[in-house]
C-alpha cells in the first residue's frame, strides 16, 4: 500500500529528527504534499495518527498542506502553476496552460516534504 510506506517514511523522518534534537515531545509536524505525489492526504493523516501512538509524537498535530504543481514549458516561456482541477488525480496529463503542449518540465509538486517539526526539549526556559 503506497500510502502506508509514505506515512512510515514521514514518521521515521520525524522521529529521527526529534531524536537528533533530544526532543522530549513532538508537538507539531508540517508536511507538504505535492499534487502529483499520487497520495491521498486524508489517508496519510489517518496512518500518522496510528503510527504516533505510544511515541513521543503521541500528542503531535500533523498538518498536511497540499502544494500546487509548478511547471516550466519547453515550447513557450510559461513558468508557473498548473491547475489540475478536472484532471484524473491519479494519472494526470500535465499540459502548458498557455500553449497546451505536454512538453513541460515539472519543477514542483511531485514530492512529499517534512517541512517543519516542532518539538519540546528538556530544561528549556519557560
Ligand atoms: Zn507553453
């Protein structure tokens, strides 16, 4: 299951980072998911809630932001956001919105990124 391995990968990243920073608790995690990452954010969110049980991230809030697809056209000079509305979410054919060629480079929107992790540390000034 695609989403499960993705969620496990995200969670491992969070835990490794927390450990490397001597965290006592993870309070918030911001995740960016590209529209072309081919995953269901709701499923990721559900799986993370399961994975975090009995860990220092137990009370963490996982925020998943979907980020848009950005392209650079190889035919014209268009560079920017492409709307995927109305396209098949799981097999979209991306075209330049200006000249409609499919000869484009995808700059952004394919990846899943752990953007920010908020942690608690021991003996910090309150
Ligand atoms: Zn174009």
